[in-house]
C-alpha cells in the first residue's frame, strides 16, 4: 500500500500520528491563553464568561469551520499549506504571489516565537514550587538541545509523539472536568451572548480579542500537515482534541470564578493552567507540559523547513542546502533556517524574559497568515467552482472576522508585537527581492533558434582538429521549449573554449504545481549527437539532476535510443561508457548595466544573497568533480552608445615614436 493511500485512510495508527504532529501549537495554547486574557484585571463573571465564550466561538468559526471544513478541501494532490495553495492558483492570478509571500513570511516569524513562548510557559510552572527559580537558563538549554537535535532527524522521537500528545490532551480534559463540576454554571458561556457582552459592554473589551486569538494560533498547522496525515484523520482527531481543549479552558474559567473579585497576582498560583492542578500533581504536570511544548516546537521547526523547501522550488527563496536525515517522506533539515530560527528564539527569550511578556508579540504575525489563507481560499473557490457568490461568501465572512482580530492585535504592536512584524518583514523582503530579481533577469534573457545551433554542434562534434572537451557535455537550460536556446550557450560552446563532445545534452527543469510530480520527456534533436531532457518535478521534490539524468540515460540505453560507449579506441573495445561533464553558466551583474535606482538595489541585494547561497551546480545536486563553472556577464540594459574617434598622428610624432 502506498504511503499516500495509507495517509488518506482512517486508522488508529494514523490518528495517533496526526495527534502527535498536527496539534502541538494549538494544543499547548491553554498554557497561556486564559492568563493572557485575565492579565492584571479583577476577576469577574463578565470577563471570565465572556472570555471563555470567545475562545469557544473562535475555535468553532476559525479552526473547525474555516480550516477543518473548508481549507482541507483545497488540497494540492494531497498536500496543504500556504505555498501548496498558492501553487494551485498562481497561473490564474499571478498577483497572489504578494499575499502568499506575506503568509509564508508571517509563518516563519511565528516559528521563532512559538518555541520561546510555549517552553517558557511550561517551565515557568516551576515558580509555583520555588518563586525564586531562574527559568530563563532552563528555557535556553531546552531550546538549544531542541535545535541541535534537528540535524539527526526526528523519526525515532516522532514515533512517540502521538502517545505523548494523547497523554497531554487526556490530562487537559481530566483537569478541566475536575473544576467544571465545582462550577457547572460556567457551561452557560457556550452562549455567544457572553462573548458579545464582553466585546461591546466591558470597558476596553474589544482589546481582549488580541489575547483570545492566541487559542487559534496553531490552526494553520492543521492545513499545512494535510500531506502527512490526510484530511479524514485530521477531521476525526480534531473531535477529541477540541473537546479536550474546551474542557480545559472551561475548567480554568471555573477555577477563576472561585477567585472572583481578586487579581491573578493576589493568588498563590498566578497561572490558571497550573491553578487547576492538584498540588501533588504539579511537578508531573510541569513535566508533561514541557514535553508537549517541545513537541509543539518540533512541529513548528519541521514546518518551517518544509515551507522554505517549497519556497525555493517556487523561486521565492535563495537556494540553500536541504538534507534528508532519514528515508521518511517529508523529513528534511535546512541548516541555515535551523540556525536563523534558533537565533531568533534565543533572542526572544532573552529580550522578553517571561512568557507573559511574549504574549504581546505573539499572534500579530500569524493573524496575517490567516487573512492570506482566506484570500487564497477565496480565489481557489472561484477557480474550482467558478462561483463569485461562493468566493465572496468565504472571503467576506472570514476576512471580516480576522480583520477584527487584526485590529485588536495591533494593540500589541508597541508592547512587543513590533518584534514579530520586523522578523516577518525581513523574511518578506528576502522572498520578494528574490522573486522580483528573477523577473527582472527574465526580461532580458535572449533566446536563439535551436535549429540554427544544431548544424554547428554537428560540425564541431566531428571536427578532429578541436581537442575533445568531454565525451558527453550537459548544459542546464531555462528555455521552456526545445526549439529555443539561450544565446549565452553559443558563446560558451564556440567562443569561450570550443567544447567538442560526442554528445550534447540540454536539460531543463520545470517546477510543477503538484507537490510530488516526477516526470520527464526526451527530444532527440540529432540522433546520438544532441538530446534535450525536460524534467517536471513537483515543488516538494529535490532537483537532484545528476541522479535523475543518470536514471534517464540508463533507460534510454536499454531502449537503444542512445549509445554512451566511449569513442576512445582503448575504452571502446572494452565497452566502457564515456565521461560526462556538466557546464554551469553562473551569471554576474555587468558593470555596463544602467538600471533605475530601485531595480539596481534589488539586483545588488539579489546577487549578494546569491553569493551566500548554493551555487547553481550544488542547487541541482551535481557532483562538483564533473562540473565546469563559467562566469557570464548579465547585461540587463544595452550599453550606452558613444563615439570613439581615431586620431592620426602627425609625421613628426611618427618619426619620434620610431626612434
């Protein structure tokens, strides 16, 4: 049975996997949501009932309805997430690249804050046992170990995530029920009237929505992990998860009502989450909470790796090295992103010190991702169903809700939210510069006719007076059609160093909108002399051209379509294959370009990013020992025309020079 088929089927095993990797972020929200809601306010019925009512309806409208019911239907061959959804709509609405990049950048920013706030919230439970304990060093050690572990892969630990998270959610439910029974009236808060009264009547009640929004921050993961778990397993497991979360939230609310008229700072336990735990269970609860936050952080980090890998394949991020530590599908490690996230997490912990301070920075960036997902879902609903009514119904309903949350979250900006926005802006700038620079370059790509090049290649191949460069020469071309070829190749083959070969291969890689497409086509331009191979690879497939080409040529040899036996007599008689050499043309910005100031700035930053990212050879998985790299000037503007006049020296000057 294929992995895709097993993922799409409902099973106990897949339900465990789903609970382990999908719900880490949203599942650890009870650690800080109610304490963020109450803050330093006096505990009152209107605040507590209204707050927990808002939590219920937020989880219902955004998580259950938008993501579980609607978003999971927008699957890209079984895959989900911002860039998977963008890949579905980009050909019909190219402008959607901007919101897609905003959403991706916001998710990466969120990836820095989630481990910091989650682990801090769990570890700070130790202050209930010892108020003088310094939790920051403990948090830093845990986060450091987490990021150091990424290089080894998470397959072994991943197998235990499911049972551990089941224990976590069961604990949430049991603790919640224990306190709901002591104040059953709290169940009246299911009525939306309490939510409306909090927002409309409570002094400053609207701004509480910024804290309430934290209960839904992990909803995007439900959609992003669609390919790992399948929609049926996510939908069924969400029933258990949502019930557990609500029981805990209502249990915390019931505990708060037992202290009506007081402030959290007046209580011996300042966190409602730890307040509902029996004293004898506190240390066990802290340990389980810490494990759950580590799992949540792991899921966020893995999601960031997947996001960057997709962004690279969609030409939205500089090419960086991607390592696959295990054979498990979707397992990857991106060193550069790992250490960027690590530095961000440590910086946030050191800057904010406590989880309650991080709450001010949390939620604002991910709110933007929610809005972007709504925009993309609206566009997808029109493209898929052709209905403006459906598009506007989805768009207006959820954008209205999410814009209300965004306005409330903007109140966090001066209190730490600017940190999340600055980080998102940095990621956004890198993505848009990379995307825009490639568009500028493509405007000036010059293509010639392949039919004009072929006779020259045939003559060069047979010209014994030219030293042989290699038996097989492989060029990576960006020309979309076999009838075209970049003019720079003529310069490389004939002018720079004549590259005589027995066989010329032109390889083109096209990124498919489907995630795991792996197909190729062969065009025989001159039998046994010139071939073109077109690969169509999904945006989640690593372009290991060297490996793929070897497989393709092996198939062609078996079919008798090409003879790769060496033409050298000493090797030919032993039927040894000829040598292969890849020629990679790396472009640099010519000094002769005269671009507008903004475009020049974009290109300068682009080439700086390119200088610290993977070379084109390593980007395509080529063996460096068989790669020749040639530098080619990139002329984006025609050189300025100017006139040179020749001066004829007088006879006296000629005589003087000859002396």
